[in-house]
C-alpha cells in the first residue's frame, strides 16, 4: 500500500468516525448537543481537523442523513422482498426504523439539511430508499400515478412515525392505524 493510499484510507476512517460520533451524541443527547467542540473532544481530533472533513454541523447532519437513507432502504428492501405481504412488511420496517433510531430519523426528515429531494441532485441513497416504497406499491397502483402514490404513502408513514415519537398516538392502536393506511393505499 502506498503512502497516498494509506492517507486516503485514514482520512475516510476519520470521516466515518466523525459521522458515527455525531450519531451517538445525537441519539444520547439530541441534535442540539452535537457541536464541533463536543465532536472534536469525542473523536480526539482538533476542530480544524473536523472542518477539514465538514464545513460545519449542517454538513455533518447531511452526511448522517444520507447514511440513514442507505440503512432505511436496505431494511425496507429486506422486509419487502422476504414477505408474503410486501407493503405491510415495508411499512412495519419503516416505522420500526423511525422508532429505534429517533435521532437518525430526525436528521433524515426533520433537521434542516441541504439535501435535494425529488430532483436530479437527489443522492442515490435517497432515490434507492424511495424506490423501495415505489416497488412495494407497484403491484397495487393500478392506473394511479405511482410516484404520487408513493409520496402519499411515505407521507402517511412519516406522519405516523412523527406522531408516535411525540407520543401523540395511542400505542394500542398501532396495528389498527397501519391496517387503515394499507387499506387506503392497497384496497382489496
């Protein structure tokens, strides 16, 4: 391995270390607690080293969000492809992801990040994740616009996830709510 390759590998490892540290801090203390000073202390690098990887906190949150979309897409794909009811399995995987990783979900969908949605500049991880929703709905779309249907379904799941996180919904009705959403989008 050349010196240049080793430096590139070490830089990539530092980059990922910063992202991982931001996720850990956010999950334990919330996004307001994620500062470059705290991150620098946690990863044991100076703030200038952090700034050599990211322009600031917003760029770090953006990187966390993009990785989150890759993880969400992978989990939805695994659920969808291995299920007898792919749409239900995908919805359950989505809601489980949001519930188990609230700070990551917040980075992806609530925090202000410079990520283009629904455009040519949309990162591949987001397109892939959205593609899983499209794939699950395709068999039930009929003559409805598939992208619009997918956006509406995603919106419904996001609403449930957000309201559940805020403890605004009764947990004993989780399955009933999901049944209603699935019936609305995939009537039998």
